[in-house]
C-alpha cells in the first residue's frame, strides 16, 4: 500500500468528502458567474464578487444542497 492510498475503511468517507466538495465548488462557481452577468453591473472586481458570495448562509445552502445531491446520486447508483 502506497502512502497516498487511504486505508480501506476510510475510502467511503473520502468519497463523500470529495463528492460533496465538488458539488459545493459547482454551487460557488455558479454564484460567481452570476455576479458577472450584465444584470449585476459592469466594473465589479473579483474581490468584490467573492466578498459578495462568501457568506455563511450561502455556505450552509451549498452544504445542504450538496448533501442532498450526494444522497440522491448514491440512491440512483445503487438503484440502476
């Protein structure tokens, strides 16, 4: 076993962490793209947009959505 391979009992946990983190990344990517649409005004900086979307409520929404998405995809994986 190489040093980078997690022990077998930790693999499911790492899978959950990676998949949930990816869904959270997609959520924040979508929010960031929305900050730069024509509706939100021109001239916004990246720092302003990041400050605008990095809120505790957005993180909570992203985390809950990611967990729901993970459970749904796991259900579909096992069902199909």
